[in-house]
C-alpha cells in the first residue's frame, strides 16, 4: 500500500470516527436542549412581567445553543447545557420573588388607597366650597391676586381629573396605580389648602 493510500485510509477512518461521535452526541444534545426549552416556556410569560432583563439574557443563551445544535456542534451544546439549565432555574426564582414582591406591593397599595379614598374626597369638597366662596366675593383676600386665584382653579381642575383617574384604576383592580394617582391628587390638594388659605379641620 502506497503512502498516499495510507493517508487516504487514515483520513477516511478519522472522518468515520468523527461522524460516529457526532451522531452519538446528537440525541443527548437535542434532549438536553428540549428539556431546557420546556422549562423556559413554563416561566416565560411571568418572566416578561417580573424579570424581563433576566429573560433576555436566558433567551440569548438559548439562541446560541440552538444555533450550535442546528450547526451539528453537539459537543458545544452538551458543554453549555448545564449552565443554561442553571440560568433558567435562577430565572424561575427571580420570577417567584418578583411575584411575591408585586403581591406585597399590591396589598400595601390597597390599604393606602382605602385611607386616601376616605381623605381626598373631603379635600375636594373643602376646596370646591372655598373656590365657590371666593368666586362670589367682589374682592379676593389680601395677598391673593386674580391671577393666583385663576391658577389655583386650574390646579383644582387637574386635581379632580387625577382623582377621577385614581378612582377608575381602583375600580379596575389596579391598587398600585390608584394609590400613586391618589397621592398625587392629595399633594395638589395640600398645595391648594395653602394657596386658598383653607383651615385644616
């Protein structure tokens, strides 16, 4: 057998061994990625809400291994699968933590909303009464110009709109948004109490 024939035979044997090894790893690589895909799909919906940044990182890792699988780089898939599986588990933990945090925030906001819902409407009534009173007078109180009074009425209109939006959010079952808007309305009300010289009860 010539040297050339020997080299050719060696190359064929090496290629055969390589293909056999690749074929042997193909099944385990696909199974590993399929399991990870199933786990990722189970948390993906909640992850978009509670851990969006973590989801992006995990999806990027998954896409790289999927590309390796498509390229039949099975050893790369098997090498990277354990790390990706851990990342998916960590994502699941982040989702669970985010969900609990959101639940706690909603409970706190609901309690805050109930307090504001009892307080802000009384402020609106008091401010409305004061605006009506001052509107009927020929002269505004000392130190209050017409421009300042008009500005206060504009702020009052915004306050009422903000409060209406807060009430809608509460009715729609969004306590965090409702409480935030209600606090904004209350802040406007406190400002108007000072501007219009309203005595606090």
